[in-house]
C-alpha cells in the first residue's frame, strides 16, 4: 500500500523576497543550488518544466508542469524522475510547493513535496530539499 507522506523543508534567507523569487525562476541561478541541474521552462502556469543533469553518476531528465506561479509568493509544480524506477503515470508525479513570505529583512521559504511512499523516502526527500534550500540561501546571500 502506497502512503502519501509529505516532505517539508524551511529556511530563512537574508534577502528581499524579489531576490529570492528571481533565484527560483532564473536557470543560471537554479544551477548553482539545485545540484547543477539545467532547468528549462517558460515559467507560465500550465507549461512544462524539465531538469537535466547528473545525480550520483547517472544522467537524468526529470519533468513536470508548472501548476501555480504567483510571483514573489508561490511556485508549485509537478515532478517526475525516471530514476525513481516507477512508471511515468500521473499517480507517480510529486507536487512540489514553494511558498515565500517576507519577515522584516528576511524571506521565509517553505517547501513541501507530497507522495513519498515510505517514511524512508520522505526523510530522504526532506534531506535533499533542505540541502537545496541551504544552497538557495547561499546563492541569494552571496
């Protein structure tokens, strides 16, 4: 039986919300914090998004669709990785939701990813997303 466990990651970034938003939708910046991935999208709701790169020595091309895009507030997309070894069907796509909120001179970034089938998978996803947010913080604050 497949569970729907949600991975969560959060971080506070010492930068204005606009700078954090730009880092979420600018491919050159994304490459700095998303494990070297090259991202291709026109950043419009309903449009495809593709991540290409190498993970643990294996080339990959993950894909999804931009579900919601509200500048300076919300980026939500579906995500499927062929490296997962599961069939490319809608039930096997995660939904990743990234929300931004200003707090004084900081921007709080909250991320969730659904459809983790096991507690171990949820923990691994959470660890990966926290690493990604730490990289985002570093890229934006430098």
